[in-house]
C-alpha cells in the first residue's frame, strides 16, 4: 500500500514553501480542473457512442475523428490531475506519474491527435467543394507538419530547459496558423450559405476561421514576444542548460512539488483554456463535419445536449 501511495504521489513529501496567497487558491483551481476532466471523459464516451448510432456504416474519416479524440481527452484529464511545468520542473505531486518527461511525451500524442482532427476535418470539408479541394488538403497537411516541428522543439526545450526551443515551439504554431489563415477564410466563404446539407461543415468552417483570426494576432503580439523575453532573461542571468543525456535524466526524475499560488497563478489562464476549451473542441470534432448526403438530424447533437443538461 505504501508503494502505491508513493507511485500516485499521496505519500507525504516536503513541498516547496508556499508564499503570497498560500495554497488554497491553487488547490481550488486544481479541484475544479479535475472535476471538469471527469465530465469531459463522460462527454467523450457519449460523443463516440452517439456517432456509432448515428452512422452505423462509419467511414474511415468518422472512425479517425472518434479515435483521435480519445488521446486528447484522456491525456488532458491525466495532466489536470498531475499538473506540471516543463521548464521549472514544478509538479503537483512528487510522483513518478508526475514525471516531466512522461507528461511531455503524452502531450506529443494529445496535441498531434487534436491537430490531426482539425486537419482531417478541414481537408474533408474542403474536398467536398466542387473545386480547390487539393489546395485545402495541402494547407491542412502543412499545418500538421508545422505542429510536428513544434512538438520536436518542445521536447528539446523540456530536456535542455533552454527557452529558445519553447520560442521555436510557439513560433511554429503561430507560423503554421498564419499560413493556414487565408485558407480557413477561403473555406468559410466558399461553403454555400443556403444549403442544409452543408450545415455542419459551414459551422465548422466559420468557427475555425474565427478562432484562427483571433489566435494569429495573439500569437504574434503576445505569445511569441513573451517566450522571447523569457529566453532573453535566461540569457542575461547566465542560465546554464542541460546537455541531452543529463537533461533527459533530469526531466525524468526531477520534480519540485508545490501547491503555491505564485508557482501556478501565472499558468492558470492557459492551462484552464487548454484542459477545457481544447478538449471540448476535440469532442465536438467527433461529429466529423462534412457535407451531408441526407437530411437526417444527427443524433450526436441531441446526445451532447442531453449529456450537458
């Protein structure tokens, strides 16, 4: 029993001392994240079950969209319970399950799964248009490739603690979506506005275009500059970085357990959005948006409405 408690981080360990507001605000936030994650796991299961009932003869596209939702939902639920910060090695529990390296590798799976859903849906909807489908599919492939580069940069940053790699990660996301933006706008404009068979595809394209239009300016004006400033501060402070093998060992074993608000407060906004809005978008994509060949009312929307109510 003691070994199990040690594994999941329930054994008592000395923690980094709390300052400022102490532990209760971050503990309340953590409890909320865990609760939302349980709901997300339930919604993911209901969405997949609804897709199966709505489409008895599911296509490879349908199956892929459902399968890719699972890593995103499960990994985010796991990371909500075992919160972490790659660069500082701050963790919620001093447990092997809170290993920084483990979480980074899981994140690669979840983030590539999510962007895979977006790329597949974009390519499928664009491919249903009378012309230009090949260009939309190429844009989707380019976006996915950019995120692969971003994941490589993030893994390198996690191992070495060099924030230049995190700058490369965020830069790859922003560059990818910047190039993708005109294609997202073009898709939203080209989908017929008065044809019910395009309803799901039209909703997907419009929401995607709005999200990309918001993300790209924020990325260039806030995300990339903040990562650049963090790297400059490390350079000015003369920070020493890990080599590959030493960093790999450190990422796997070093954990600074803390519940202090000043350790987690500045991460609250992006982590909350990531583990809620990101997962909800993945669950919504289980509907596999595309042009419908019939006018049946999808069961998925009704199932999700019942689940949420």
